C-alpha cells in the first residue's frame, strides 16, 4: 500500500517539478514561509498541502483532502490532520510507524484494526465497526496469530471494556489445534459450539440445509434439512442412503429420556421403547422391513445372558423372522432357545394365509399344534386355564367356542368342567351347540348336548350319565349297570321307522348295504381284541326306492372270515344255514352228518312254544320222553328206547307206533309248492271198513296199494323195486282177475289163470302177430303167434323129438344121434 501511494506522488511531482520545492523523486509540498504563490496566483498558500494540477493546467492545493505533516511525517488523504503515518479521512484508514494498519479507526495497537479505536485492542488483526469502540456489544474480529499469550487465535465477537476476547467472543478459530469454537474461546474439539440459546442453525437460502462430516476429505455423513418436503435426513454417503428420516409435524415424533427410555409418538416413554399412535387410521404402528431383492428376511431378536455355563453368555432367547418363500407365501416364525448352547427351535409359525402352527412350520389349519416326543405316555399339547368362579359345576368350567364370522352368534363349544369342589380333582368335558334361532354370545346361551364324566361315562342328552354310554335323560330312578349302554328315549312305533338306536350307512343305494353292530372282546393275554359276531340290517334288493330289508346274524370261527349264520327276510322267513329261506323257518344243514335242528333241555326240563296255535315241544326231565302236544298229547319220543309214538299213550315198544282213536290212523304227503296245493298220497293203517291193514291212496282217493290182514298185497300201479322182491313160500304173485304165478316147490314156477285151473299162453315181446307165444294145448306146448292167429316157426341148432325120428317140420337134419339132431 505504501509503495503504491509513493508511486502516485512521484508521478504527480514530475508533472511540474519546477513549480514546487523539492527534488525529483520527492513529494512536492508547499514549504515557503511567506506563502509566496507557486504556479497560480495565491493557489499554493497552505503549508504542508500537496499541490496538484488543476483543470486549468496550473498547480493548485486542497489541504483538507491531501496533506503532508512534515513535523510528524504523516500523510493525510481527506484530512489536514493525519493522526498516523498514513491517515485517510477521519481515521478511516491509518498506518502508523510500526506498520500497524487501522481501517475506519484511530491509531492502533493491532497490526490490522478495522473499526473502533484500536489503541488498546489486542491481537494481530482487529476489525470493529467505526465509532463503536466504546459501544459495548459491538461486533469485532481479532486475530492473535503472533500473540502466544492469547493462543494465536482468531476471535469474532463484541466489544468489552477490557477488550478481553473471553468476555464477548462469538467464535474462535484455533489454528494450532485445528479447532473452531462458537461461544467459547477455548474449543475442545474440531467444532465446539457453546450457546445459551441451545440452538445451532444451518440456514440455506436455496437447496438443503446441511451439516456434513468427512474423513480424509471423503464425505461420510450429512445431517441435513431436505428442501422439498422439509424432511430431516441423516444421510450415509458411503452407501448413498438415508439412515434416518424425520418428517415435519405438529406432534413430538420421538423423545429420549435421561434414563434411556425412547418414546415414539409420546413424550413420556415408560419403557426402553414406548410407541404410541393417536391417529384414527388403521395403519401399522411398527414396520420392520428388509428391502433386499435377494429374499432375505427381516428379523427381531430378544437377547439375554444365560447361566448354564461359566462364564455366562449372551444368547437370543427369542428370534422372530418374517420371511417370504415365493409360491409358499409369507410367514412369521418365532424361534427360541433354552440355553446358550441349545439349538434354536421354531416354537410358532404364522403363515401368510393366517394358519398358525405351534411346534410345526407347516400348519394346515388356522391353528395346528404339534408335539414331538418319544415318550410312551400321553403328554400335554396345550392348556387352557381359568381362575375364580364357583367351586364346581358348569360355572367352574372353561372352554373353546366356535362362531360364524357373519355375525356374533356362537354356533357351539367345548368346555372342561370341574365336577367336585375343593380338592376333588374329578373333571369332565361338556359339548354345547346353539339351538336354532337363539342369538347366543356366551356359554350360558348354548345348550349342552353331551357330557363325558371323569369316570369315563358318556352322556348324550344328559349331564349325569349312569353308564359308560347313556343316551337321553333318565326318568325316575331306573336300574343302572356300570357296564351297560343306556338309551333313555320315548317309545317308537313300527310305522315310524324311528328306532331309538340307528346305524345308517352312506353308501349309494345297492343290494346288501346297510348298518351293522359289531360285538367282540379280547382274545389273548396281550389284551388284543377282535369282533366275534355282528348284527346287520341290509337292503334286500337292488331296486331304487324299494327299501325292503333283511336282518343278518354273522359269526366267525377261529382264523377265518366271518360268515352269515341266520337271516330274517323282509317277509318274516327265517333262514338258518341259508340266505334264501322259502318258509317261515328254513334250516339247511352244513353236511349230511350234521343235524339240521336240535331241541334240548338242561337238568330240569322246559318247553319251547313255536307258534300261537299251541304247538309245544317239552321235556320234563332227564330220561323222560320228549312230548309234542297241542292242548292234548300228539306224539311222544321215548328218550331211553328211541321209540316214536304218534297218537295214543303207549308205544308198545315199537320204533314207530301211529295210533288214532275212533278211526284209522293216517299219513298224508302234501305238495306245498303247487299253486293251489295238492295231496300226493294218503297212507292209512287199520282200515276197518275194507279189512286192509294198510292202504295207499292217490290224490283222487283211490287205492294204489293195499295190504290185507292176511298179507295180500294189491297194487293199482306198477311196483318198481331197486332190489329183490321176495314172496312167501305159499304166496302167489297175481294180477287182479287175471293171471297168477306161484312157486309150488324149489325151482318150479306155475302159471295159472285167475281161477288157477288152466293157462292160455305166454307172449314174448308183444301181443300182435309180429311176436311169438307159447300156448298150452292139453299136455303139449304149441308155438303160436302172440295174437293166437296162427302157428309160429321155431328155429334151433338142434331138435329133439320124442322118438328121435324125422318128419319134424323145420330145417333138414343131416345127422341124428340118439333121437337128437346133431347137424342140419
């Protein structure tokens, strides 16, 4: 600055060196004591004024604007009284002999002072507003670059009486330690801000207001107010992402208390993290997200120290993972550990579809529990517990209810019920349903339908079952059986088809389908059980809409498949050993050696009524006869002899003794299969009116076989014998009113006419002339035709005549010997 001013003076002096005192290179000044004019008339009159060339081309002066104080060696510009080596105006710019410069001030003690009176100011550079050097609070800048006493710092602050930077400083720059202090003269860090107003303001006129940090010139973090939207961001420059975003609002967004409690949406958090939402919108209060496109899942851990070992270890007792498995959908899993060294197990899983699994990660229903155990006893899978209430009864129960989401009405429920008070631990289960039309929202509005007591008794329609299975409420005090099934119900009629117990199958209509009841028990020492027998009601035909049915009785032999043993058809026929009984009782034996039916008795006799006519089979005692009677005795079988007596009272020691009082006894064979029914034959014994002892009649009532008292057998039909027919030695075989054949002696057979005094002929093969016969002619036999119309020929290999002579009609005999023709 000094060199520049000197140059100006040199140039000015060269313009008119002869008009002023001095020499070349010096600043020309007016020095004559008599003020004799130099150049123009009276223009140079003031001592110390610096001449200049005026517009008229002559030297002139203006001591008030340009003045040299030769006494003090001071130069003044804009002033005739310079206060320092170089003064501009009223101390607007001064430079003293020590080189200290003051701008808009007075003489200065600082190397550079701008504003105020710097004579007492400290520091190498002082900047203060002009005329405010005595105005406390005026702003200034002080530099102590060469002042070791003040730390060689730069201070920005206000005026103080002592000019002590500590009392009014606003900002201090400590270059020695690379620190900046705002509100403090001794910054303790790179940026140290101290203020009673508790505010640090970053005010951007355009764009974002930002405070940033960097390492080695590389920006790492920024804390800035985003211009559009007015959001506050905590920005990570390394990863180019905002780590924290705060949006403007009228309520406190987050509060951190001195105890460490963090409140979001509340200014008074009562826990380490307290989140509160007062909005009326159904929006998430907490969201945990993983925005990676690689399928990673957001997780939430709850950690603590475990003491199973030494030293204690931090481990995650609960880990919550929200995942997404593509087509498998989203899920949330809750994983737990028992000890630090334990393997984490998935305790609960919630699928995206809403299914919840406890002990399973693939629940198939809204709630599914699974217990993995190798124990051989029952283990608890879930517990529902209640406290309070009455000591026992329904009001002491706790249960699960079921409802339809379309309304608040319950549809049913299951409850565990304490049966006794105090320490009586007996408890049962109650099953409830909602009666039609009832708006039930509590258990009290439901109706109990079934109860299982602590002793195992099951009641349907009753809460006090007296047997293992009791259906319906008991009326009065009925007898009970601890091993019975009791059904208490109103009587049903035959026409109602509503049995008190029904077993109905769901198969498509088909023959031989229908409900069954199996009866069985244990069959070995291992308590294994099997069905021994069953009863079934089945469809009797395959016709649709035809519900005729049969009752089937089934048993099983050892190690073979069950088989039907008896059937009652829809018509009432009973079949034993047959599935197609054709009569009311149809018994088919399994083999020829097996009895089809047997009626037996114990030690003291008894009876069996077969129908309402009064047919009765009875046996009074061991060894007594088996009697068949209908009001009166009809037949008797002697158990000791095996004799059968039909009619009468004494069997006469006959195997079969048929008697009938008042008339002859009769056996009748009847054809039941004929459309109208017909008599095949009638057997009558002791026919007094004909003298016959046995008669067999056909369905017309005519005798076909008769036996007289003398033993004569008369038959009106052919007698066919499968074996020998033997007659007595004096008995004949005769044809009624015709011929008789007898055997008067061994090897002799006699043929007679009906009168037994002659015999006509014996026909061979037929009765016409086409057949031969032998006819008696006196004492000779004649070969005749069968119709006796002519003689018939006889052929033989030899002929024997009475006298052995020839003349016998027939083939020529070529040789005779002893009356016998030996060759033809």
